[in-house]
């Protein structure tokens, strides 16, 4: 029994994580509608957002928000830009040389290795072709205490929802729909020009 203290004694769990990894390793592009909620002891009401996500290897990702309207987050492989029309400002930071993105998001683009980054356990074992996994970072991840992954179509696993629990007991959940994989996406999609009247903050 002592030899089975490791989570990977659960072969079904290990197999599913490997299937997720292998599937997203084969993904070159991804697009999906998203709905995001954030709840925390700091806010009385849930914060809500929605829009369109587009991902392309290597290291390119774009979030176009419909709510709040006009907000954009773009990683073009060299820089990461967050533009908020409400504040009329763009925060620009250099993208890591390895073109990495936060571990909670990088797997969507087939980046990184889930088993190297996280320890896994079941929240819900496979039922009706859906499973929910809990992933705990092996090394400290900024603002990530725990990650929950909801997976459907288990033979070719699709991540349909992620939930990040942070150190302040906040929970950010993103649900994906109309997921499309390996369609043609132009690099121009990730070119973002900051509006002239916006303040640019370089970090």
C-alpha cells in the first residue's frame, strides 16, 4: 500500500492526463467562445466577462472581449499586451524567451507538460463522457493555488472549462464553447496596434 501513495497508481487518471497532453500537443491552432466569471471575498458580486479566444503555436494567444466591450489581451510571441478601453491604457510586457504562457493556459496551445507542472487527482471520475480533475502546482505558480479542468469527449479529450483558485480564495472560471482545432489562423490575428490616445505602460 505504501508503494501506491503516488497518484499515478491510479492508471485511469494517468491515462487521461496523458491523453489530454497528447491531444493538445497535436493542436496547432485553437479558437473558441469563452465565458469567464470571477468571485472573491473582495467582491460582493461575480465579475463576468465573455468573448472569443484564438491560439496559435508557438506562443500566440488572443482574447477579444465582448464583455467588457473592447478589452483585448494579446500575446504575439514577443510581447504581451493588455488593452482596456475603459482606462484608455495598454499594459505591455515582454513575453518570456521560451514563449511561455502561464501554466494554467499554456496547455491550450500544447505548451509545457502537465505531469511535470502539476499533481493530479479526481474531482469527478469519468461519467457520461465527462471528467473533472484537480491539478496542484508542483512549483509555485503566480496566483494559482489549484487548477480544476473539466474534460469532455474523453477518447479525444477537450478542455471545456478551467477554474483557477488563487491564494486569496478567489475563483476564476472559464467555460469554452464552439471549440475549433487546427483551422487556418493568420499571424496577423495577433498583431495589435494600441490606439493613439491610449496610455502605454511598459513593464
